[in-house]
């Protein structure tokens, strides 16, 4: 029996790229348009766009399996209008992403990177490192108290922080204070962690007003999407001293990080690695391919995106 033809939309990790190649009749964008009519499925990840043009060019496409919980890289309305199933990888990455948020918050507040540089540059013998801020006892707001946001919240509680949050809807049964807007939340906390989905609904949700409400002693942590924060406003707030610091995993135009951010000592910069542990990426790969296999077997999905309403 012939194997189903699956399009690998780059970039995929080498492991995912190779596994798709071993299990299916894998094709890459360079094989299009010659093989377009054969393609029944797509495997993608957050940095690979699955836009309306690509979807329209694949007449027999039936499923898009995204390696990642966020799927703002996919034109979901266009896919669903054609009856194409779309899956993502929720839950399996919550722990890894939440601990990255905590790592960034601790690194910025305790100046871990700058203090490391201080030791490496041999500056310690000349005198002690200055005192830093403390995370224990501080107030932390979470924009997006979903699966990952709640995993961040429980870790913050263990660190002795007071947690509050903003979502569009209040969450039942959580012990955290609710704020009706990102500005209201930012004005009431010391640090703000952003964990909402990307896309047009959250574009620049964290704008100049939110950053100013967070203030000169405030710290912003963004592990969501670069699009959620107004990046020029963030750079200006940090440069002007209107914001105290930032811990960032995501950017407006990845992998390009503005030189202005690189130049700042009160900013810790990660290269979109929040889910990037061996164990989590293996679980994400497995779930991505389990979705693909389920759809190929009987048209179902293990973890359909919420827009599919299943
Ligand atoms: P989730 O469970 O769906 O949680 C998302 C939360 O955001 C929900 O509580 C939702 O509540 C809130 N929200 C959505 N739209 C909002 C808006 N316009 N204003 C305010 N709140 C809003 O998703 P998750 O699994 O926690 O993942 C969250 C996101 O993290 C992903 O979509 C992805 O973009 C990002 N992520 C990044 C990495 C990384 O590598 N850096 C890794 C994994 C995930 P309401 O619906 O009530 O508003
Ligand atoms: C990426 C992410 O998907 O899950 C998400 O939304 O942003 C990440 O986990 C991953 O880095 C690449 O596949």
C-alpha cells in the first residue's frame, strides 16, 4: 500500500523532519508544485507559515498537524472553511514553558546574567556585586491564565509571590485576583508575565500604556508571541527607564532581535526555547504524529484546535 504524502513545512527540528521522512511519503516545498496534488497532510511548527496561498495550492489537503500549542502561523479559518482538520500540541509543554517564565523572571530580578559576566570579567576582586531585587514577596500578574499561565502561577506561589491575572473571562475556582484589563493588572503588580495566544486578537495587547503602568521598577516577561507586545514601545520604555527590565523568549521578527535590546543589561534574551527540553520536544513530536495518524486512520484528531469545536 502506498504511504500518505505529507508536506514538511520548514523549519522543523531535525528529529521531526527525519521522523516524518521515515514514516510517510514526505515532500518539501521544493517538491511543489509538481507533487501538490499528492499532499494529504502538513506538518508545521510555529515559525513555518501555513497561509491561504499554500492551503489553496494543495487540492487534496485534509489535515494540518502543528508541532506547537500556538497556531497563529496557520490560517485556520481558511483551512476549516475547506474542511481541513487542524491540530496542535497542548498540555505536554506546560511544565517546560512555565519554568522558562520563572527562569526569565529570576534572571532579570536577580541579575543572573550580568552577575555571571561580572565574575567572568574578573571584576569581583575589586568589590562585591551590587544588591538586587527579590522575587519572593513580590506581586506578579499573568496575562493569560490558561494551561501554561496556571502552571506559571503555581510555581510563583511556591516562590512566595502574590499572583493576579487578566483574561477576557474570569477563571472559576482559582485563588488569584482578577483584573479587568492588562493596564489594570500592570498597575497592581511588580512583574507581568504574558502567556496569551498570538494573532490579531492579541496584537500589541501589551502596549505603551501597559508598560507605563508597570513602571520603572516593573519587569515584563514575554513567553507568548512577539506580536503580543508592542516591541518598539518596549524598547523605548526600557531605554527611557520607564520600565525596569524584561525577560523575553519571543520577538516581533524572529530570529531577528533588535540591537537596542541586545545593548541593554536589564534585559535577558532567549531564542524562543521555552518548550525546548528533550523530554518536552519528544512529547510534542509524538502528539503531532499521533494527530496525523489518527486523522489518516479514521478522520479524528487527538487534540484539535478549539476552533474545530470538538
Ligand atoms: P490556553 O490554555 O489557551 O491559554 C490562553 C489564555 O489566554 C486563556 O486563559 C485565555 O483566556 C487568554 N486569552 C486569550 N486571548 C486573550 C485576549 N485577547 N486577552 C486576554 N486574555 C486572552 O493556551 P496555553 O496552552 O496556555 O498557551 C498560550 C500561548 O503561549 C500559546 O498560544 C503560544 O502562543 C504561547 N507559547 C509559547 C511558547 C514558547 O516557546 N515561547 C511555548 C508554548 C506556548 P480567555 O479566552 O478567557 O481570554
Ligand atoms: C514552538 C511554541 O512550537 O508551542 C508553541 O506555541 O511556540 C513552541 O513550543 C516550538 O518551538 C517549535 O516547534
